[in-house]
C-alpha cells in the first residue's frame, strides 16, 4: 500500500510588534484611561519629546518613544533640582555647532566672491546670523556660570516743602511720627506764608479819638 508523502507546513517566524511609537506607562489607580492620555497630551514633556524625535530621526533613526520620554523626564528633573550641568553642556555644544555653521557659510561666500555677488551676499548674511547666535549663546552660558550681582537701594526720604514721605511701611503698620511736621492742622503755627504774621508785641492802648462814650438816652416809643 503506497502512501503519499505529507508536505511539511511552513512555520511563520514570530515578528514582535513595533513598539517604537507606543508609550508604555503605568496607569495610576483611580484615574481613567482617558484622563491619563489627556495629562500626557497636555504635558510639556511628551509633546516636546515627540517633536525632538521627529527632528532626530534623520540622524539617529526612529527613537523609542518610551525611552525618549524617560530621558526627557530625567533632564527636566535635573534642572528642577538645580543641576544645570545638562543646560551648560547643551549651550556649549550649540555654540560650537553655530561656529562651525558660520565658518562653512563664510567659506562659501568667499568661494563665490568676485563672480556671483548675490550668492556671496546670501552666504555672508546667513553666516553673520549664525555668528550672532553663537555670541548670544555664549553670553547666556556666561550669565549662567556667573550670575550678575543684584543691588538693593533704599529710597531716600527727600521732599520739597512741607511734605512727608514714608517708606518701608507694611500693610497694617502704624505710621511713624516725623519731627517738625504736625498731623493736626488746627495746632499748626502761623507764619507759614508771607501774609500770615503773629503779633509778637505787647498789648496796645486804645486810640485817643472818641475814647469816652456818652450814655444812651431813653428811647421814647408810642404807646400801643
């Protein structure tokens, strides 16, 4: 009895799913899935990480989204803790890159000089922009390394005329009495203006004219 040989079935190789664009995270207890997605979408880390992945794809390929978010989180937490080493490294590296861009554009401008003036002008303009940005980056880095000193100057209590200037009074505090300035207008001295004079002499005598008054006679009225 002849039997037909059986054909072996082809076994497909297992291909793991591509999780490079999948964000793997833990769902906190008590929060809905929609709320967790909304928090990630509106946060500052995940959207900026996604943008950085797009621009880094040309140089490093497709970066894993979960690991990229973790790396971005570590950078931001270091800055929040006061560690600016990563920021300083970024600015220093960018300054070097901008200087390289300036030199390349300056080289191209020199190569076109004398024959293609329009190209020379464009290359020089772009090169000087890169140079200016390099200088601004280095200035920012220098200010981070050596913060400028801040001086606190109190305001002087100077006023022209009978005025009062109170500085440094907090809310609810009682005003401080100032010597030489009265807060009660009724007790102020005269001679503040040129037409107000006090009589500093002794009591004067009565005038000599008509000094003696006659008695008043009886008034005759008609009887009602």
